[in-house]
């Protein structure tokens, strides 16, 4: 029986995604997401930023590789995965990442080009969603 392993993450991409193919031809896309947490300590607002590596596969990977860019907001639903290996110096290494089953793209806002433009931002007609 599988144990519960589920994660929901919301944040912004810290770099452009990297779309690759495995030797067998499966698309895989990797990107990093920064997630902010705000809290109060001694009546001062504090900000904590966490960075998470995300990987997507197949159609979700293709969509993420084509649509996402640094700074774009996303909501990621998936599971945690730990990779373990032995480094060339013999030390044990590990890395925890998120394998996303579902990625929602947050709407992008366009900024006025000059002072004569309207101050309200245009929103894309519909948020893009990539899912299995």
C-alpha cells in the first residue's frame, strides 16, 4: 500500500524551464519555484523564501517548456521524490524534488508601455492549465 505523498505549491519561477528528452524519447521539463511566506515577529513583518525544484513529464512537460518563463506564477500539484546516489568522492548524496502531475499557469499581467497607457493591467482571457 502506498503512503500519502502529496504536495501543493504556489510561487514564481526563478529561471526559465529546461525541456529535455530521455534516451527513450520521453519529454521532461525542469524548473525552480520560489514560494514566499510572510509572518509577524515582534510586530515586524518577516519574509521567508523557499526554493523548490520541480520536474514534469510527457505532455505536462511539453506544455510547461513551451509556456513558462522566469517570473511566471504557477500552482503545482504533485509528489515529493528523493534521489540518492554516491558521489565520485564516495560520499552519499541526496536531493528532494517535486514531481508535478498538474501545473496551473497564473494569469500574466501586461504593464503599460508609456505614461499615456491606461493604468489598469490587461489579464489573459483564461489561465492556462497543464494536466495529465
